[in-house]
């Protein structure tokens, strides 16, 4: 679907928020698994943040880049609201999880990485939802 043509739709950003929340809930749920899949949790945290950043951009009538790069997305958000720069550290920490966790690799993630990723995603989510609503 070419959602870029729908940016003017006043409710499109809400769809992105819903999908962001689904990734966040999935990450939380997986953390409680008997043997938590750390890479998948980190991936869902990155995806949650990617979608909430895109929701913020869409809410501000900006067509987001088709990218998984959280650093690029947060920089775009900072052009709208410089206060968003307080989220750069968390975005940077989550950034590699968008691609590198989808395939076998050598990230050597541990449970603490998943817990930090969830905290980072939650901080970003709360901050942006407070800005949007």
C-alpha cells in the first residue's frame, strides 16, 4: 500500500501508533517466555519505535522516509521539535536491531539487552504519545 498519498488523512498516524503498540506488546510478552528470544524482543522494540517515530512525522504532515534507520527518523523529528533530541541515545541503541536481529549474526545479545531495549522503547513511546495527544 502506498500510504504516502494518505498523509493528509487525519487518522493515518493513529494506525501507525496501533502497529507500534502491537510490536511493543509482543516484545513485553516474549520477555515473559520460559526462554526469552532476546533477538526477537529487541527487533520488536526497534519496530515499535520506528513506527511511533513515523506516526509523529505523519501527525506533523511529513511523509516519513522508507527506512528502518531510527537515527535518520529521530533527526527528522528533531526538525519539527528539537526537544525530541533527548531520545537520540535510545534510538541509537535500538537502531541495529531493525535489521541485524532478523538473520543469524554475531550480536551476542543477552537478556539484559532485551530489558534495556524495552525500557528504551517505552521511554520513546511515552514521550511521543505525550507530544501527539
